[in-house]
């Protein structure tokens, strides 16, 4: 794709050649088209040698790479990897000492990464061939899947921390002393409805099961006010809060099936993981806050902006609320959420 302001688009090159073919001087034609004489001569020479096909853009990759790893060495690395499942360092050591082929472990690692078998989990055990293909979880309709996660964030001391006062300053050091306002961490519980990408978040002082359960029930209420009454599936990681009886009771009250991500595989819950990054960039650290209460107060405005105004690339650059049956804006959140009554559940009652 040519640059937006490029004078030598395919049409521009055609005009260049047509004008030069009339016998006009190259310098005059180049000046008319706003390009250098050298550039005009280059394209004209390509046309004279290859015809119109020579005017197509070519890859910037060099025709030869003298220092590139030979193909037979690359094939040898791949054969050893598939047959032995060894890592890059061991493959390099084996090739250097036993086979007499000089190669660094970093070169081996790059070869394995390009071929998609840099991790054993990416290979089929019997054959060593690639077994993973990029997959996208597509929600078929509203309420099909709701992704939930929690993000642990350091609290802001009253008066602001180093972000406002500057790192290493006296005021920044003072904010860290006891009694000034540093109280540990907050836990941002977030949910994303997979079809519409509607987002809902709350700030809590813990990530216990009873807290996660209350958050789920309020998430269900939030989505119901957007016209999404039935929540079929809920995707979470394997944290103890999501395996608690309190959370399972909350899911049962909304008739929602619970799905867990495979261990150590956060990408399966990628929609809410990506939302956490947006929270970080556009709310948590978008500016300096003078207190934690001030940052929490700004969460409501961010969520309403995210749901009703912020364009989403997966939705054709429309806001998430455009896909919801009803319109609803979040009210300011309380600094302390009330306790939620859930039958047969306590904060210390876990399944595992």
C-alpha cells in the first residue's frame, strides 16, 4: 500500500512513463510530478527492463543474505527439536559438540520461534508438529459468554504519591510512611459481555469468594438493565474466589454455567485481560490522583465513556452500548459496597 501523500501511486507511475515516452526530458517530468530526477530515472529504467510489471512495489528483503543460517542447518535444528523436544540451549550444545555445527542458542531459539514450536506445548507429542492454531472465541449472541477477572492495584496515599510529587522527592517518601495514607492494595473486579463488549467494574478491598459473588450479581443486574437478561456462560481463571461456594451459588442464582480457563493460560480469557490493559492506560494511570477516593470516583465516568462513546475495533469502531438492546448509564459507585446475602455461603467456605 502506497503512502497517502505519495505522488507515485500506480496511476502516478503510469503518467510518469507516458510523459517520458513522448521524449520529454526526465528532469522536466520529475519537476512536474514533485519527485527527484533520480527517482524518475529509476522507475523509467525498471519500465524499460521489465515492462509494466517492473513498476510494482517489491519487497524490501534483500535478494541475498550471506550471514543467514543455511537451510540445511535450519532443517537439522527442526528435526532435533521434533524428535527430542530439547530446548534451544541443549540443541545448540549438541550441534556444536557432537555434530560439529557452530550455532548459538539464540539463533536456535529464533528458528524455533519462527516455526511456531518454541514451546513444547505447541508441539504434538508423537510427531513434534505444530498443534496450536490461533483461535478466536466468538460470542453468537448477547449473554452467550461473560468474562470475569480481578486486577490487584497499589493504593494511592492521601495527597498523592510519587506520580504527583516526583519519584525520590521528600513528599513521595513521606507518603509511604505509616499513618499518611498508604493502606496496601485495591482489587478491581471487572466483567466483559463477549458479544457487545459491555464492561462493568467495581473496586473492592479483597478478592474473596463472597466479594466475587456479590460482584457477579451486580454484573447480572447491570447487564439486565441493558436488556441482556439471560447469562449462559461465565469464564474465569482458577482463582480461589471463583472456586468458592459463594461464587458458585451466585452463578446458580442466575442459571449460568461456569467455565474455567486452562491453568496458566490467561489468553483464553483474553477479552477481559485486554480490558484490564485499557483500565490501566485510560483510568488507573491516565493522570495523577490526589487520593484513592478520587481515582474510584473517576471510574464511573470512564465506564460510561467506554460503553457509550469509545469506539471498539471489534465492533466496527462503534461503542459497546450500540449492540445492547437497552441503554443504561452507571451511577457513581459507593466507597464501600453493602454485604450480599447468598444462601449457604460464607467468605471462608471454599470448594477446594
